C-alpha cells in the first residue's frame, strides 16, 4: 500500500531526463538569442581596439644660432605659453655684430649724403655752364645774323653808290670833252666833276664799310666757334653728373645691403632668446647653463597636452563601416571608469607597415598573408580636463559607433591651385 502511494506521488523516473533536456534546450536557445541580441545591439555597429595611444604634435625646441647657454628658464613638466622665453644664449658676440653693422650702415648713409650734395652742386654748376654757353652761342649767332643783314644793306648801298659813281664818271667825261671843245661852260664841267668825286667817295666809303664788316664777321664766326666749343665742353660735364649719379645709385645699393646685414645681425641677436612656439608642457629637457649648442640641436620639447588626439590602429577588416565624423568612446587605462568622447577625424593613407623604416617586400621570397593595421586619427570633442589629462603615449581603448555611415572615408580635397605655364604657346 505504501509503495502504491509512492508511485502516485512521484511519476516514473523515465520522464525526468526528457524534461531536463527540454529545459536545457530552451535555456540554450534563450542564451543564443540573448547573445545574438547583445551582438546586434552593442557590437554589430561598433569597431573597437586596444591598440590606441594618445599623441600630440609636439615641438622640438632648438636654436637657430650657435652659442653658449647663459640661462635656462624652465624645467621638465613646467607649463609654458607661446612666446615665453625658455633658454637664453650669451649675446656678446651678436651685440658686437649689431654695432659693427650699424657703424657700416652709418658710414654708407654719410657717403650717400655727401655724394647727394656733391651731385646737386655739380648738376647746378653744369646746368649753369650749359645755359651760359647756350646764351653765348645764341648771342654770337644773333650778332652774325645782324652782321649779315648789315652786310646785305651795305652791299645794296655800295651797288647804288657805284651805279651813281659810274654814271657821274660818264657825265664828267662827257662834260670834260665838251669843255675842251668849248661847247659847255667851265661851270658845268666843274659841277660834273664835283658829282663825280662825291659819288666816288661814297662808293669807296661803302666798300670800306663792307670790308670792315666782313672782317668783323670773321671775328664773329670765331666767336660762334668758341661758343660752340664752350657749349660742347659744358655739355660734356653732364657725363660727370651721370657718373656721380650712377656712383650714388651704387652707394644706395650698398646701403641696402648693409641694412640687410644689420637686420640679419639683429635677427641673430634676437635668436639668443629661445621662446616657446606654442602653449604646452616642457619635456625631454637636457640643456644646462654653460652648454655650447649648435643650430638644429634639440634642447627640449614642448608638448601641447590641450591639443592631444588619439591614434588608434584598427585591423583592415574592422574598418569596413568606419566613416569620418562617427562618434567615438575612449577609455584610458590610467583613469579606469572614465570615458572621453571624440570623433573620427581621419583614416591614414597607408598601413603602419607601409610607412615603417623597413617596409615589407611582399613581392620577394615566401609570402604569408597578415592582416594589416591602419592608423585612425580621433579628435577629442573637447580638451581633456586638468584633472584627467591625456599624456602622450598612454594606452587607450577606443570604440567607434559605426551606425551612421553617411560620412566619407577621405577628407574632402581642396581645389588645386591653377598652374600657369611659363612657356609661351
């Protein structure tokens, strides 16, 4: 009786394994669905990597001139601002170079002023001489013209006087012949003789004036020749003015060169103070007072921690849906539980291996396919807070939300500048 009651209370043990298998199957299906849902919601539209590090475009501080360090004004980890002096060099030699350049420039300026005064004086004198010679030549030519006019008038007078003389001579000869025959009175003969003598004297006087005027004109021609020679000599003085002007231009060119030398000396003097090119923090400082440094020699670095960004190295197979502008979650190992926010700013143009010091030669030897990693630049939405700064090189975990795939994979190209050919068509 007791055994029968037990069988009624508990079914046969052969049904128990089937129920357990059903429950295990249902639990497995639910777990698979849950895993699939988690993957679809949290992993399908994401790309993540732990191969990510904080980076910054640090500035290597170096000197532009050789010199000896006289002061070091900062130390490692010190915050600095753009333009803040970091290192000072001994300025002795550079100050002497500036004074020497100033003296050379001052001498050149004085030479230019002296030559300008001399040129002005020579120009004025030469101009006055040329004008005087031109006036003398013009006066001589006017005198010659007047003499030619007088000569023409005298020649006309001489022609008229000679004509009268010849006529009077004929009349006198006729009256002399008539008088000798007794045909005319002596009075008529005497009148004809008087007219003859008068016209003869007038003709001779005209000839004398013409001869005197011609002699005078010969002297005037000599005066013209001298005036022309003086004018040519005065005009040749203009060449001296041109020579002085060219020399003045040469001095001015030298003055410009000396100005450039002075500017260079002042620049070298200003380079004795080495300033920070940007805001940031000092790192890798090794320079000390008394060190002799050369141009280009690294003295320290300035790291702009406020402008830090992230470089994440994704497998090439993980970048299928990554686009510019997609939101990014960033977690730093140094600050557990804290998340930074950013966005995809750029995808590198090549893999990390392609830009390595010794890139792989896949076309030689045996080849094994290896999944490559491509750097992705991630910009922070806002600079890290002073309480949680991202130092360069710290390890990060990056997760990109790839839900929005409307962005591109390349930064928009700027229009290329138009190139104008220098070769004529």
